[in-house]
C-alpha cells in the first residue's frame, strides 16, 4: 500500500476513534437513559404495533425487554439444535434497528416447565437493546443466565439474565428478571425465594465490579411485599410502589429497579425514575383511520395485543467518569 494511502487511512481511523470516544461510549456524557419494559408476548401477537413501540423507546440509550417469546433470527441453541427466526419478533427488532439500536440476545429461552426451546408464550428470551455510540457490552464482567439449567429451575420461574455494559466511566451489570406472578401465599413465597437467589448470586460474585442493578417485571403486589424482600442496604427506585400495569381496574407496582445503595450510590444519584404512561403515549400516536383507540375507553385485551399490559419504567444512570469500583 502506498505511504500516502496508508497515512490517510490511519488519520481517518484516528478521527473515527476520537469521534467514538467523545460521543459518549467512553466519553464524558453525564447520564445514560435506561428503560425496562415488559412487552407482553412479543413475538406472538401479529397486531403488535412495533413501529409505535420502537418510536417510544427511540430516545433511550439502553432498553431491556421482558416477555420476548421467540427469537428474531435463526440460530442454534446451546445443545446444537437449530431454531428459526420468528416473523413477529423480527418486526420489532427491525423497528428498533431503524432507530440505531444494536442488541444482545440470550442464547436460549427459559421457563417454568420441564421443556424449553418452544418459541411460544410458555417460555421467553431476554434481550437488551443499546445505542453503540453511547454504551457497549462489557463481557469481561459477569454475564449470562444466573443458572445453568434454564427449565423448571428450583430457584427461578424464569432464570434471570445478566447484561454487563460500559458507558462513560461506569461499568454496570444489569440483571433482567421476570419473576413469579400472583398474590397467593404460595406465589409470594416463591417470588421471595427468587429474590433471595438473585441476591445470593450477586453476593457470590468475586470480581471487583459491584454495580449490580436488578430490573424488570418482578410482579410485586404492594409496598409491604417490597419491604419484605429487600435486604439491608438495597433499595428500589419505585419505592413509592407506583402502578406499572396498564389495567386501571387492578393497579399493581409490578416493575422495579433494585440496587445496592452503598455500591451504586454514585451511578444511581439523581436517577429521575419515571413510569411512562403507555396508554397516553400510544394514544398520541393513534390514527383515527384505524378505528377506535383501544385505550379510550380502555379495552385490555385489545390494548395488550397491540402494545402491552405493562408501562415502561425509565431512569437515568450517572456516567460522569468516576466509577466507584
């Protein structure tokens, strides 16, 4: 390669690297905008309004989705058996890509029954979408499922998944969860055991990184239950138990963001926690040509099929270049 060409390529590469570094992935961006969102049976309902949902999430840097029930791409499970791409799931992933998102997908699905690898609402995959100019995966940190067996696990209804990310000066491991639903004594006890297992997994991590953020659909019934499952030193950003389900008849504080107040005090400061009203947001984007909006009056079956039965929850994480690990 001629010297002038090589020099030109080097200059271009350095310029690109500088732009990347100052754009936020390793730069001095003040905060990372994060969302956790249970989109009911994503990859199942053909009526899902993927474009509207992706547009709603487009201003965020990092998005964790629960209840993805089928993969958007073809591939192989860890045991070597193949799986096919799902058209409905692919529609949402394509819509997110249009807004600049890349993604990290769990290597298989997980569920409460004896069998997984179903690509149905009986099991689900975990996925995190991210803006690569702002945040990148950090697979040198703890990552993946919290247990080896992803089916009918003694500790979990659905084995949670750890997603490590690096942004600005901060490294964080986000644990995306979808815990046991229900308000009976048996269901509440099962959910408490799931929490105990997650906290135990965190305590057993020996690496210097201590910023673990548990987020997602925890199916917590009320503030009394929340207080009962939080170990000393841990807190939820939804400490006021704001309802996060869309049904106005049975409001429940299902979704939370839980963290260790000592280990992640810097990153979680001024977090601006918010429950995004999905009904209001989708109503603003509704076209009258499609008929009556299922959120006015609220029609639960229609609304969850097109959008979800949960509101997204949002927060900001400080990435000011002073990671405390």
